C-alpha cells in the first residue's frame, strides 16, 4: 500500500520535529515538555496505524504528510519570535489530533461511528412521535430542536467537532422525555382512572387507551436505549471528530 510508505515519512518528520523542539531556545520549558509529549503520542499513533493499515487512503496520508512538513519548517526560534509560542503549540496539538482521528480512516474503525450515527437518528424518531402525542407544549419543544438536530446530523456525517457538540446538546431532552414516557405509560396501564382520562381525551375506547400507553412505553424505551448507545459511542470515539 502506498499509504504505508507515506505514513513512514510522516513518522520520520515527527521524529525530526521532536529533535528540533528539544533544541529550541525560544520555547519555554513547560511548553517544550508538553510539545514533546504530544509529538511522541502522535508518532506512536501513526506507528500503530501503519502496523494495522487496512484502507489505502493515499490522499489523506499525503495531507498529513504536508502538515508535518509545514510543522517541521515552522519549528524554529525565528517562527516563535514572529508568531509566538502559542501558534507553534497550536500546530503541534493539531498534528496530535490528526493522529487520533486517523485510525478511523486507515484502520476501518469508522464503522463504529456509523453505528452511533444510526442510533442517534433512530433514537430521535420516537422522541418526535412522542412529542406529537403529548400535545402542543411538547411539540413546540420538538420544533425548537429541529434545527440543532439537523445541524448535528450534518456535522456528524462530516466528523466535525461542532456536530458532536450539537449531538450532545440535543440528546438530553429526548432522553428525559423517553424516561418520562416509560414511567407514565406504566402508570397509566396500572391505573384504570388514568386510562379512562386518556380514552376520554382521545375520544376512543379503553382498549385503545391501553394500546397508546403500551406504544408510549415502547417508544420511550427505544429512544432511551438508542440515544444512550449513541452517547456512549460518540464519547468513546470522540477523537474521530475534528
């Protein structure tokens, strides 16, 4: 695979950057130690990727190579004098982030992200259905979440950090509503007076009210399970998002 050789060049560049960082005079000792830790972690990450290479993503490998070449050329005292320590540390941190996200492109780990993405979408469907059952107040809440939900979905597909943040911001309300639906559905099924109220509100029979209560439990449970699973996967693979 062509990517294997390019990844080797990336590792060599990072090793050269480490040597240059060690000899910098304008970089504070604190930032120097931090930079070396980040670079060593990035180097080891790229080594693991090369050892477990599954997908030959030559284009992305070349992108990472250009970034390490740029960082190597920037790792000078003159660059720090001109741009400041903060800018150099920012570039080093970016390489580290790339190294953590790269396995999802080269080792096939992106499949785990797709599971979380599907769980997120299918976990939100019951929430919007339940919002319709509960009436106008809940429907308004659901409408408010439509735009951040759509932005989260688009961001997650592009593996953007903003998409991940929006997903984490959207999930709590559907989770709470799901838990509430389970609790209320069980309460209604075990309380004939409450079932009667539901039947009267819907203008239907008692058996229909029972069916609605069961549906609420099922929708709430599916929402809680799927969104909890999505939250777990997103957090576990948070480094995949840039």
